[in-house]
C-alpha cells in the first residue's frame, strides 16, 4: 500500500460521516439505517443542527479509495478455487463465503495463501482438524463395538441341533439315576436265609399248579354226570268238560 492510498484512507476516516434516520432512538423497532425524512414539519428535513446532517456531495470519500478495505485491498468474495482466476493478489484481498464447509474451506484457504492472496477471514485449520478426527475415531469405535455385539449375539443364538444335544444331556442324568439304584440293590451281599426262602417259594409254586390241573374243567362233562341223566318232567295236560270247566287228570 502506497503512501498516497494511506493518506486518502485517513481522509475518509476523518470525515467520518454517519447518517442515521430520524427518531431511531425514540422507538425500539426502528434501526439506525438511513431513511430520508419526508414529513412536512420534520426538523431533520429542515436541517436543524441538533437533528443530524443530511447526505450531501461533500461527505463522499475520495474516488481512488472508494469501496476499498482499510487494509488497502479491494475485497472479493469467493467460494471455489475457480473464482481465484483473473484476480490480482497485489490489489485484491479474498474473503471466503460463509456457505463453504470446513472441509472445502481448508483446501481453498491453502490454495489462496499459496497464490499470494490476503485472506481477510482466515481461520486456524489446525484446531478445526483435530476435532473432527476425534469425532471420527469415536464414531468408528462405536460402530466397531456395535458390529462386535451383533456378531457375538448371532454366535450366542442356539441352532436346532444344539437343542437336541441339550435334551440328550438332560435325559442322560435321569437314565443314570434310574440305573444307579438298580445297581445298588443288586450290590449288597445276600444272606443264606434269603436264598433258602427263595428256593422254598420256587418249590411251592409247582405244587399249586398240579392241584389246579387235577380239577376238572366246567366245559367237559364227567362220567358221573353221564351215568345219571336227569329225568325230564312231563307236561301237565288238562281236559275240558262239556260245561267248559277244566279238570285235572
């Protein structure tokens, strides 16, 4: 920035013309942005000294410095690398648009600084880069944990053959329990008295069967029944008289 440009910028600052609309301090909804007073009895329109000045040709800044940034560069708004083409870094400064994301902003800022441009709203990229990396690492760890939990849950689900094995496993101890007391009953030593009782029982049983065999069956008739047949009673006959009264013979 040359000395002449510095001098003209200082002239612009010294004039310091600030125009505010009439009544902006009386009502809260009114801002200080300039509006021309049009009232018939408005004191600002009549250019009363206490009510503020009106814009006039004498309040303008020098033409060479008009619209220039205080740093001595003309400001250019960009949002991509292509917009840097056709701009002179000696006379123009760059401002990155607010709609540009952090990821694209880092690359755009680096290319602008590398080309020799002055970035008016430059940000420290090192602080911004560390945070997303931590977030990404946390997300990655969380996703990995979820995947491991899903895989473990799938492995823990029993299949059909596993259920059959469990049934067998449940049945086997019961069968062993049933068999175990049977073995324990046979294991104790038998006394001679028990053996003698069992042998006597065996000898008694065939005698009973012989007696039963001697008894005749009801279906087959015996000789005594054939020798003495039962006499069949004769039916009684009756005769009728002439009078119709029955008389027994």
